[in-house]
C-alpha cells in the first residue's frame, strides 16, 4: 500500500462519525421521485463542496432537478476518472413503514431511510471520497470529476440524459465509478435493459349484478397479467464468456449472497413486474376500463426489437386491450469488460481492506451508468446491498457504508496513480 | 272492469300531459347518490302533495336525506293496508360520458323522457305519487289504508331512507308493499338476489421492479385470486321449489327484460370485480393491491353458503386479508300471492299479455318489507340506460306503469 493510500485510510478512520452523520443528513433531505424535487438535498451537497473549496457548477434545466458537477486536477497530467450518483429516490407509501422514511434513524448497526440503498449510501460515499481525494490531490495524477444528478428513478429527461445531451464534455472521462447498489460482495459491470408498457382494457360495463351483459375489464386484465408471464420463458442468446461466468457455481453463490437468493438465476432471463393495476368505479358497477403497467427487464442477448412482437402477439389474444410503450429511450443492454482494469482495481482494493474479493455481476435494474457505456466509457459500480431497495424500512449496514467509502477512495486513488 | 276503474283510467288519460310533465320536472330535480342530497327532489314532491291537499309528513334523521310518509284511511270499513314505496335518489353521472340529451334535462323527445334516474326510479316513484293522489280522491270507496313512502338513501343501501323508516315507523309496515323499480312491463318481481360485497387486500414486501425474486407481487397475487374466485359461480344453488316453479314460468320474460342469460344467472352466484388498485410506479414491485368484489346470492342462499369457499381460496394466499363491506340476505315472497295475481290481471287487461313472476338481479328496498314477512312486489319500466348513459323511459311504458299501479292498488283495497 502506497503512503498516500495509508494517509487516506487514516483520514477516513479519524472522520468515521462525520461520515456517518453526513450520510444521515443526506437521508433527512427527502427527494422522492415522483415528484422529483431534489433541491434541498442538492443544496446540502453543494454546501459540502463549497465548504471544501470546490464550488460546483449546477445545471437545472428543470428548476426542481439540479445536476451538480465539480472537478479538480492533480499536479501532473494523467487519466480522467468520473464519479457518479443520483440524488432522487423512490417514493414512499408511509403507512407501510415502521420507521420514519426520512429519519435516517440508526439502530442495531443499520441506518434507515428511503434511498439508503438506492442510492444515498453510494452518493454520500462518492461525495466524501471526492473531498478526501481533493485534500491529497498533490499525490494524484490526472483529473477527478464528481457528478450528482437528478431525475434518475424514472429515467427522465432532466438528469444525466440532459447532461449528456448538453454538457457532454463535463461528463465524459476515461472511466466511470458509480456508487449504485451492487452489494459489497459484487462489482457491477453491466445491466439488463428495461421495457415498460401500459395496457388499456375497455369493455361495455353496466350494473354489477348483470354479469351476463358485459365482459369485465378487470377480469380480462387479470387474464392478461397471467398471459404476460410467458415472456419470462423466452430463449436468450447471450455472449459465451458471460454465459460461462454466470454458470460458475462459486460466482453464482456469491452473487446470491450479496444481492439476494435467486439473483444469479435471473441475470440471464427476462423478468416481468406488474407495477400498477387500476380499474373500475364502484364495487357494484361492472368495470368498463382497467389499466396495467408492466416492467420487463431484458438480459444481455435480448433486445427490445425482439420482444415487441412477442408482447404484441400476447396482447392481441385480448381484443378488448390496446397497449403503448412507456420505456426510456435507450434500447440496448450494455456491459463493460468484466476483466477490465477498474474491475481489478476495485477487487484488489476490497481484498486489501480485509473483505472477500467481490465477483463481477450484471444487476437486474438499470442505472445512469448505461449512458457512459453507450459513449464508450468503461463503467463499474460498487455500492450497498440492494436487499431493501424500494421496500419499506429500506436500510444499509453502517459498517458496509464505511467499507464502501474506503473502497471508493482507494480505487480512485489507485486509478489516478500517484505522483 | 267496474265503473270506478274506468273512471280512474279516464282521469289518467285526461291528466296525461300533467303526468308526463311531472316526471320531467322530477328528473330535473337532481339527486345523485353519492352524495345523496335529495332535498330538491323531495321538495318537488312535497310541493305537489301540498297543492293536492294530500296528507303527509317529513322525516329526516339525516337532514340532507329527507323521507315522505303519508297515510289515509278508506271510508268503506276495515281492510288491508297497502304501502307504496319509491326512492328519489339516483345514480351519479360519469362526467366523461356524452349523453344524447343532458342527463338532468328530463327532456321529452322521440316518445321518451330522458335523464339520470328516470328509469331507476323516478318513473316508478311518480307512479306511487299519482296512485296516492287518485286513490285519495276515491277513498270513500276503499277499505283499509293506503300509505305512501318516498325515500332517500337507496342507491348505496344506506341507513337513512327506507331502512330507517322500517326500523322506526310502524306506519310503513302494512300488509303488502308495491314498488315501481324498473322490472320492465314483462315481469313482476317477487324476490331479489342479495349483494355480498367484499374487499380483499394483498400485502407483500415490495421491491425494485427488476428484483422479481426478492418479493412476491401484490398485483400478480391479486390477479390470481380474482381468477380463482370465479369458481364461486359454479357452486350449486338449486332454487327452493316455489321459486323454481316461478322461474320456469318467467324464463322467457326475464330474458327479454334483463338480457339473454338473465334467467340462468338469476339462480346462480355471480361475481363482479368492481374496483382494483395496486402499485405506485411501473418500476416498483407493488407492496399493496386492493380489489372489491360484488357477489350476488340467489334466492335461498345466504353468505354462509359461499364464505367457506372464498376463505378456502384466500387461505392459499397468506398475504391476503378479507373484509366484508356489506351483506344482505336474499329473500322473496309468494310468487303467486294475491297482489301478484291482481297486477298480472290488470296488465293483461291493459296490454293483452300477462307479465311473469321474476327475480330481480339487483337490490331494491322491497327486500326490507320481505325480510319482515310482508309481501312486496315490483312493477316498473324497462331499465334502459340504468347506471350508464342515455337512461330513458318510453312515455307509453311510464303511463302504463301509472295505470297498473293505480288499478292494482284500487283492487287491493276494494276486494
């Protein structure tokens, strides 16, 4: 371990309580999306940067959804590493939670709050990593850029996508490191691609007792939900190296340990979620309309072009139904080299910190890192366990957070080399 | 027919324009339920009753939902007590639907009267009001008593209308009840199926939309449960013998009145899923999904006949909970009782055919009398547009219902 790395780890050990407090404060600035207003949390991050002498640029094409960028250079030229996280989080159905979803409560070694996994743990980590590395920049080569964006949870137009369209030069680098949840046992190098559709069922309707006079839009919608499950059985043609990697029992076991039992099994298969189902006016009226929103995740080796006709055929069996696509615009499952340099740097850093070497993984959800991959920038993700992401009482183990912070710092320091 | 019945028919013919205009104005007195405020519609009726000098009083345990009760005695001695019943609240209107005529217009056009509530059931309630008026004028020749009840709070089976009157005012009980809910002129209803309304809530952990292995899906489970609940409709429910005989007689008329398939489902358990709501966002596995089920029980079968079947299905889904929203017992009265015979004979004389006894698929306030052992019969117009758009009643049908009610009440109180 180089002297600057030891110095960084010592700084992190000494500021342990402040690191935890910073994460807690970030959780206490609600930023649910919808509606997507991240101003309070963004202001909190901006203050931290300014106080460290790193006044950021802020771009808010949508006034409630600011995007923050800050950069510094080491004394010598070198490579350019970009750090990325998003500020918005999923919404909350408060009655489902036992703890305050915006409280940042600490109990039993865990910290609770909406966004803890996804992704304020990783966001706090890259923010503090950026500040710590800035403090030792005389030992670094090249450039480090920090990007904290809005509008990610709905893959909307005002966050990273806007930044790539309008401030592309600020976003691009030689490599991207993201703090999205991967679990500390895994490093994410690729992701599945979502396709989202809305299905609308219509029938005549009428009085609830007159079931002989009209079909039921809700009963038909229920049958469509069952029929859509067929997409999960479609055959997939994935690249050989990926197929081999995920068939390795040891790798699959560690993936399941980190990301949840069953995760490895679903990397190579399409999955179906029925995210919303809504229809009918009153209990005693035959419903004349019902709407379904479905979320399908395509593995590497399957494209939206392939699956669209399959969906069309399934839905065509129900003449009362029509459908439209709601998906974010980009189309292709994406991945970086599972044996690339930054992957190895991260794996070695984790080992040096005394934890098990993480395995490469393709996670099931999509992130903004895809935008860097489309631009040809290798992108890797290391962050918290995704186990309670989007659920009630979302939480992160504090020891994991502190470990992730150390990993981000070490990996960035090693990537940028030392003077 | 005796002379007095001819006089009654002649009076109805003479007053034809007034009777038609009355219903048109009644429809214009908006009374959607929800919210159920009927003060305008009740006021329309009380002004009429006052102008006609007819005895009545108002009872309003819920001030926005008043009820009219009026009674007079015949002058020809002791006899039977007939109660006329009709509700004045109507279904609401879906603002996104485009009607041929404004739903609150009471428009008179194309041989019909148009508007929300005209069939369900302002035509029938108007028939009750005119029956009360015409019989009051000839009360000297009547035996027994006639009571008029015009009530609120029926469309949601609420507590402030007929239910309240029956529980608190013995005056409304009587020996028989006549009601003008839409039965179509082809049938006389002697019984009705009963609603059992349930709410099922499915709760799961919920998760990110891509993590289908991490949490069961509340929406997928709800869809499965709904498909399994359909088996309710296969539970055998053979009709009690008297009912079976009446249904056999009434099959053709029921099909014509309520749509092909009506006679079969009259004696079957039916299931409607009226509402479903689940999930927050397309890309989250939902943690909650709720749906409301409207089960209709056929004559002779109470909720205990289907609840074990429902519970057995839900037992396979520990994430699901069941709540009962409302339940009533289906009930009926004698499909061949005296008033049924009177009505059938009058319609035969007026229109040349005999209406058949039939079972109502939907619920009415008539059940409240039948539950106390008081026979109640329903005869009214076609239910055209009931609960959807372009509700309307043919003028000829409306006048026929008025005539039938007037003559039948007269027969009941003179024989």
